[in-house]
């Protein structure tokens, strides 16, 4: 199944029982609305943020940014 970055981010956040605010704080950000907009496909993450998210959740950057790669294909 094809999943976009935002959908994968929401899946990871939910699997780890994190709220938007909690994830935002863990990533060292101040505005959780930015993460919300990424999850909803309204914004794209910077490369730096995508890297932080991949490291935080322990998944490969490839699996996050490649829409045709599932999270479990790492």
C-alpha cells in the first residue's frame, strides 16, 4: 500500500502513543501545528526534520520519504 510521509508519521506517532504536542517537544520544536500540517499533507518536512523523525522512531529515512516503500521494508 502506498503511504505518504505524513501518513507514515501519524502511524509512527500513534504506534508510540504520542500526542502531537509530545512528539513536537521530543523533536525540539515549539509549534505542534507544523507536525499536524505535515501529517495532513499540507506541508512537507525539511530534510533536517525528516532526519530527526527517522532517528527518533528508529526507521530509515528512505522508508519515510519514499511513498512506495512501506515502513516495515527497512
